[in-house]
């Protein structure tokens, strides 16, 4: 039985504060110093973001390619194995050669265990499946012990074990859904699993920096600027990984191509929300138009032309892509008030497009070794996005990213930053649906979407509303904090407390009752913790108790809450 649903609540809390002091205030920062995305601590976090998230992406690719007997299965596995080798220098630079060698031994072996699991599943050999799963669990235990000892307990063994176990469960969940033909479920889980790697890298880098503060100039990994850099890297890297895999699947005519297109759309929506949180909805709409038409759609058209061997059509698509690089570079230059010059942005975008094309060109030519080399180069390139674009945004809005400012949401920090007014870009009047007057508050959510709109501000949640057993659940924390309430969580008792003014509400995971100012009231269904480790509560009950009006759109799954404040 997988432990994912059991450990997620504990993990989500413990990873935020892995050890005392790991995320303490940056001792080198003050309100008089300009914030920056480029510190030694932020660099470490970004490096781990890259290596750990690439491991997840390559692991899923290698497992699914091996299961389907794809001709590039060996090259996919070789790329995964090389990722493990590439982690060794980072470990050696901090802990020495002996520790690095031990790390490589443990980590490379677990890639082999997952490969064994694929082969056993394909042969329907249940005994071999159990043995492979046992080997994976052995890796979880051994690697957790290694990390705990290496960090001097700054990353506690139990926390490390929970994080690694969650990662392994997510990899296996993607694979199992893929084998079952549930491609939508597989790539939904893929996106969640990739997100987990960024959470883990923040915790691990925080522990390392806490252990060796002078090595990192007494900087920290969790400043608002470092969070912004990581969030942008996450979005960019996920875009690249999904695009390349989708183009391969489209070229091969595979059944999961459409599910990957849908996953790309989810990434685009998250990118759009990120842009909206900084530059407003008008800027976000402009971004979406440029991003989709001659970028996402053009990549699909590129595959069609390549598959047909239609050179004239291929040249037309390349011209469209060139137009995109110029248009999007101009957009970024204008949005950042030229803190990211359009010329520099265009050069970076041309590099990105060239790497994407290099992957699919080599893939179509059956030069799989070159295809995966280009894949890895392209994925790594995306981790310059956060430093370049994030650096420009921070330089443009330094007051929004000062250490000690209001802290944003941990997993998607940039989404919580107030949207500054940009004279170079048209600002929207209000987020739809608009409040009817200044005293009306409107909250908008949507099933299977992390976007949250509160009046005219768009932010990103780290979980989504959902439907289970006919009951619609919404995330308690975001609803509470969105209306100015304070939400706290007691892991020992499984109790969530919401304090708004003089009112206090208490929920208990697994119980269908809520305490309102000391009086128990019945809920439609029990509060629960979802797979993201977030407390969710039944929509109808919570809104009735708080006096909100609810509008449910069954066509698109959107939820609109309104209340006169």
C-alpha cells in the first residue's frame, strides 16, 4: 500500500521548516540593501531545483519508454543515469569526495530499481514487482539516512524519508496511470510530482545552508527574490519538459499526445497567472496571445510538417517561431521597463527554440543519443530564466522583494506579490467577475485549477478545488487568508483553526463537524487532507456558515463566492 496520502500532510508542513534556523532572516540583508535573486544560497537552491526536477522528468520518460518498448528507451535511461552522475560534483563541493561517491552509489542504484519495476510490470511478474518495490523502499531508507547524516540533522531523517517516499510514490503513480491508459491522470500526476521536486530542493538547500552559513555568505534560500527565481524556473522547466515529450508523442502518433497538450495548457494557465500577479490581467492576456499562437501551436505545426517532410511548411513554421521570439522579447522588455533588454530576451528565446527543434529533429532522424543530449541541454537552459527574468522583475520592483516583507505562498511565491502599476502596459479595470460595489468581495476558483481570484487580484494556490463522492471541496487556507482570516494547523490533533476578527472556527480532519465560537455544527461531509497535504472542506457547508453566496457553473467547473463585507 502506498504511503503518499498518509505522509503528505506531515511532509507539506515539515518541508516548510526542515530544521531550526534553516530559513532564518538573511543576516546580510537590511531594508537599505537592494534585494537580488543571485546569492550563493539562491544559486544552490536553483542548482538543486534543476538536478532534482530533471531526475523526475527523465525517470518518468525512461519508465514509460521502456514499458512501451520504444526505440529510444535505452537512450532515455542513459540520460537518467547521467543525471545522477552529474549530481556528484555538487555533493563533492560541499561534503567531499567520499560522501559524493556514496551519494552516487545510492542514487544510481535506485534508477536501476525503477527500471526493474517497469520490466516486472510489463511481464506481469508479481513476485518481481514486489522485489523491485522492496528495493525502492530500501533506497528510500538508505538515502534518507545519508541526507540526515550529511546535513548534521538539519534535514531530519524522518522528514527526508517522507520526502523521498512521496517522490517515489508520485513516480509510480504516473507510471501506473500510464500503464492503465489513464493519460490525463498520468500527466496531472506528472505535474504534481515535478512540483514536489522543487519543494524538496528548497528544504534540502535550506538544510545545507543552515549547516554551512559561511560557505554561502550567510545568505538564505527563502528570500522573496529567491522564491521568485525558483517559481519562474519551475514554470519554464515544466514548459520545456512537456513540450519536448508532447512533440515526440505527436510525431509517433501516440495516444497520450492529447493529454500532454492538456498538461501544457495547464502550464500556460499557471504562467499567465504569474504574469497577472505582477503586471495585471491586461499584461497576462497579452502574454497568453503571444505565447500560444506562434509558440505552443507553432511547435505542434512544426511536428506535422516534419512528419510529412514538407519543407515549405517547415520554413513557414520556423518564420512564425522567429516572429514569436521577437514579439515576446519586446513584451518582456516593455513589461520589465527594459531591466531585461529585448535584445537579450530575444537571444535567449532563440536559443530555447533552437534546442526544442534540435530535440525533435534528432528524434525524427532516429539519432536518439543526440536527441537526449539536446533535451538535457534545453532543460538546463530554462534554469537561466528565473535568474534573468526574476532579476529584472526584482530590480524593477525592489520594495516588493525586500527580506522581511510579507511572505508569499511557499510553493508559488511570486504569485502572492502585489501587482505594481506599470505605465508602459495597460492595466485592467478589475478581474471578472467584478464586484458590484466597493463593499462586495468576490472570490473565484475553478475545479482542477490553481488560479484564485479575489476581487481584482489573481494569485496561485498550491492545490486545487476538487469533487469527491459528489461533494465539492475547496482549500480552507486560501479561502481563509483570502478574506483576511488567520489559518493555523495543528498536526498532532489534525485541527485547522480559522480566526477572523472575533470569530473562531475549528475543523478536524476526518470529522464532519465544525466548532463555531465553541458551538459544534454539522458539515455535509468530513474535512479532509488532499494529496497535496492541504486541508479541504465541503464548499456548501463552509459558505453557508460564513454567509457567502455561491454560484456554481457546471459547464466549466468554476466557483464564484460573493459577500457584502
